C-alpha cells in the first residue's frame, strides 16, 4: 500500500521511539511505529496531514 517509509531526520539510527511516514495510494499518508513495521498503521488524507503539520509548526 505505502511507498518507501521515511523516518524523521532527527531520529538517528539508534532512536528507540520513531514514527515512519509514507505516501500511500489515493493521496493519503500512512504512519507507523518503526519498532513494529508489520503492526498497525494510521492512514490520513492529504488535507488532514497538512493540517497536522501546520499545527505542529505553529507550536
């Protein structure tokens, strides 16, 4: 479903608590826990993803 997963650039290779993000089909974004790559994903639409990023940047 998802394209290549990307880890936050601030995570580093030894980070234990990382969220990975990938663009998925139909203009959605998928998120998962890097420690559990076969586990559950959260999938959000593009507009919701942009709203989340905007909210985080405004903090």
